[in-house]
DNA sequence: TTGGAATGTCAACAACACTGACGTATGTTG
DNA sequence: CAACATACGTCAGTGTTGTTGACATTCCAA
C-alpha cells in the first residue's frame, strides 16, 4: 500500500521522511552502499581462492575466538553444509584451527592461526579504512543515526546477535 | 594501521566514534542490517524461479523505464552476460519487454509489462514496509544521518548513479 | 567502404547458497 | 543400561548468480 499522502499533522511532526520516494531512496542508498562496503575485501580475496563467505567466517571467528560451529552458523545464517565447505578449506590451508571441546567433546572450537590473523588484519584494515573515511566525512551525529536505522532494520534475532557481539567487544 | 588512539583534541571534537571498535560495530551493523533489508523480497522470490538479481533488475527497470541494457549494466555493476540471463527469463515470462532502439538499433530499451509491474509492487511493498518501520522507529534525524553515511560509503561512480536516480525520482 | 567500437547473445564454468539423507561421536534422560 | 537428542561432518543433487570467452549485429569514422 502506497503512503504518498501529504505531511499529516501527526503529533505536530512532519512525516515527509516517510514518503514512498524517501523510502525508495533509502533502499537504493542501501544497495549502492553495500557494494562499496564489500568492494575492498572482495578485491583482495579475488586474487586468492577465497570469496566473501570466507571473509565472513574469518571475521566472526576473530571476533569471538573459540566459538563453536553451531554458534557461527547462527550468526552467519547459512546452512552447515555451506559453512562446512568454507571452514574445510580454511582449516586445510592453515588459517583456522579446530579444537575438540574439553567440556563437551562434540563441539569444535574455532580459532584463527597466526596466518589467519594476518589475513583478517588485511581484510578488516581495508574495510575499516572505508568505514572510517565515511564516518569521518559524515560526523558523529550522522553515525549515530546510521546505526540507529540499521539496528531498526534487523530482525529481532539479528539484533540480539549484534548486541551480544557489541557487548563482547567492550 | 590501527587507529586506536584516545580522543584527541582535534578541533575540539571527540573522535571516539572513529575507534576501531566503533568501526567494527558499524561493519557488523551493516552486515546484519543488509540481511534484514533483503529478507522480505527474498522470501517472496524463493517461491518463484527468481532470485535477488531478478528483483534488482525489475527495480531499476521500473525506476527508469526505457533504459538500455548497457545503462542497467552500469547501475547494477555486473557483467552483461550475468544480467542477460536474468533479463532473458524475465522477458520469456512476460514480465519485461525489450524493444529495439529506434535511433540506435543496437540498443534494447527495457520496460515492465503489467505483469512485471505487479510483481514489482509486491516486492517493493514488502521492502518498503520494513524500511518505513525502521525509519519511523529511528526518526527523521537518524534517517538523515543514515543516508549521509551510506552516501559517503559509495564509490564516486555509485554516488553519481545514486544521485541521478534521486533527481529522476523528483 | 572498411575497420574498429559498441551492443547484445550464447556457452561453459566457478562460487556459494539450498535441501535431503546419512554416519559418528557424545551427552542426557527415563 | 537403553533410548533419544545434540553437534558435527559428509555425500549427492540442485539453483542462483557471478565470471570469461567467443560471436553476431549495428554504428561510426577514417
């Protein structure tokens, strides 16, 4: 249903920012920005035998060392077969170490090796550089708004995962 | 390369929002939010024989009726072979009409049929609903910041494409 | 008019997601 | 202990979406 009406006197505020045209611009901004967001790591990875899926795995293993396969599955939102293909190559290539759990031996705990950490640094440096530049250009207030809107765009499960990681980090 | 220094008295402002931790949270917010952003259309499309690429093509053909294949190529940032496969199925299924250019017969001008417009409505209604909800929860100031940061995250080419579309819309 | 550039199409292949089925080791519970 | 559940890995098959390479058509300019 289209929402193209004029600014209604809804609680005294203008709702012009909720017109279909504004929403469409938001959608398109999201589309183009995500391309920029992944462009630099993608470029680096294209030279190796890795892709975006490897980057995501490496990122979250670095973020939560010792995480289990199941936990990673929930964060990434893919099937175990899909993740397993990626993890297998990363383990074979010596970027990720998989250790049998001590308390629960069914679990595998995942860690980056030094080699893995090196690649993680390379990738996240590139991605952070762009994010830093965008943040700096936009300023702290814009950044706060950026994060508020993104968080409101997530499903509740993702919000939980995101918040948990945020608190883990500090 | 890390930028982990304490808030410097840079022009009197705190630069705490540019710490690595803040940047990483921005990166993760982007990752999770994009999943939410595409979730609803993806769900709808999974029942048909279409995917996200079809959605993107339909979106931009709707946005700029009569656009050429080449123009669409630049906006979407994929190879023409990749786009062609998508366009072929859309044309076969009667969602998109391809007309040989009158001035330049090499060009094909693309239009949505009524059937195509119907699907476009269904998809964009779903996507807009989530965006509207997120925008409403976040408020107009946050939305402005959101768009500022996203724009700063794009490559200059994308910024141009984005701005051109924005002006086209109104 | 001829050669090169632009536009679009066809074919083959790679990356990465999915479903479904199965095996193994381990933990938990009646 | 037996039965069931959980965590992980794997094999096989399929679909979408990206890639390169080769090629036909059309336009334009030397």
